[in-house]
């Protein structure tokens, strides 16, 4: 029996410093995980802030925030949410609106201020307060965590750095938060590939792309050899994931039928690519999409429901699609879409689009209003 080899691989070269760009992405990703757990993080900028997500705040997180704060915290809300709460117009170009938190410092009350689907426990909204520097980055951090864009924020005491370190709280520069979506997309790398025959496209491969902070994975479904030069650019579909429609067959949207119709079209041509992007609910995440559905059940359409939660109508970033196509060696595409904004967004990211192919599916009796809203308010070409 051969002796065991007890040798070890050589240690990494300690003289080679880690890639600063990856370290910045990693720090933001770790901060997002902390916020989802109800833990405050420090946001570094012209004025350092300690911030806590209203969506996940509990008594422990609020005590930690208060122990580091140099002043009473304010509640930061997206302008569209603040306008609904205050029942008056709020300039939409503000990075956020700040509200005084005297009566708010109870997790259930706070959640009601942030979430229109939660119990509203205050008879009257609180008074506006001064907006702290870095408020826009604080809300951007909540959005990256796929939490409601609402946060408690307070300036950090000048002597609080050592205490924050003892508490194990993370710090992240505001500039890195604002740069994170594009930096994460630009750093995508191919992680795995396999032949996966599909019902409508037997000659299909799936390629997984992973961000350098390992936070998000996107998929490319290749049919045939779209990367090879051909008489015309291959068909391409950029499809944002939809758990309810793609997997469960929800009748509320047209995502599942569009996904399958796109694969049939590409399969029939024998050559093309479908990019499946991890951008659930137009980029707001599954939990917030379900909240939006609850608001739609009370009469709002899909656009106004997103806004009532504090999100923009569409929060997606299509730079990931451009990076994936470049790495796949597909310089030109004919895009399967009904959405002119998607055409413009992909072109702005450097994708060469030689033509648009419509992808219209019939209404089903449940999603008729949803499709009408896409045509009337999002400009989708469904005719």
C-alpha cells in the first residue's frame, strides 16, 4: 500500500496583494448580507453614517445603531414612497427624503413607514428632517440587498470607530456602493458549462457566469453555434428571471410563455442565445415583487405598485448582458423583444443590434391588464 503523500501545495505568494477591485466588491457584498440580517453597517463618505435597513430592523440592531450615533437617526425614504406617506408631492430628483424618528423607533412602526403592505401604526406621518450627506448611497445599499429602499441613518460619533470594530460591524465606502452594479457586471467570468438538451432546443449548452464577489450568477443558453460567423446575426433573447412565471406558470405575467416561445424560436433557427439574468421583478427581487402583487390586488398597476414601494418602474442593469455576449464571442444579435427601452439600454452598453424580432404572446384572461399596462405605460410594442 503506497505511503500517503503529506506534502502541501505551495502557499500563495504573500507579496502579491489582493485585487483592490475584488476587495471593494467583496466588502459591499458582505455589507448587503449584514443588512439582510438586521445588522447596521457603516457607510463611509464626507460624513460617515451608521445605517440600518428598515425592512429587517429589530430591537438589537436599533440598539447597536443608537450606541454609535452622534445624533438621533432619521428615516430615509425614496421620494416616491415619501410622497405617498406624506400625502403631498415630493421632488422626484431628490436622492431621498428624511423623516424625524421620534415616534418611529419601534420595529413594527418603522416597517409600516417603509412598507405600504404592512400595518400602518401611525395616525399621522412624522415631520421631515435634514437630509444627511450620503443618503442616496444608503438607499442604493438597501436596493442592492433587495430590501425596501428605506433606512435608518445617523452620523457616526467621532470616537465610535473602535467600538464599531469591537462589535464586528462592517464599513463600506459610499462610492463603492454606487459603483457596485456596473463593477460587478463588468467583472463577470465564465464559471461552468454543460450540454443540456432542451425540449425545444436539443442542441443547447448552458454557460454560467459568476460575479467576482460570487454574489450573483447569470446564465447563457446557447443553441447551436451562435458564436460562429453566419449569414446573419443570431437570434438573442435577454430574459430576466421570473420565479413565479418561468417556474410556477403564474398567469399574472407573460414571462413564462415568453421564455418558452423564445427558446422555440431559437431552437427552430438552430442558432441563437438566451441570456437568463438574475434580475427578478425588473430588478427589485422576489420578496418585493410579491409585495407589489399585493398592492396590485388593491388596484395599482405594476408600475405604480413598484413606485409605492419606493422603487423605480424598472431597476434592471443590462451591462451584464453586454459582458456575457462579449465573452461568448457574439458581436451582433437580432434581439427578441417588445421593449424599446431594452433595445436602447443594450445599445448603450455596446451591444450591436442588427434588428428587432417581436415576441408577442396572447393574453390569458388574468394578465390582460398587466399586458395593457406594459403597452400603455412602458411603451412595449404588443400590436
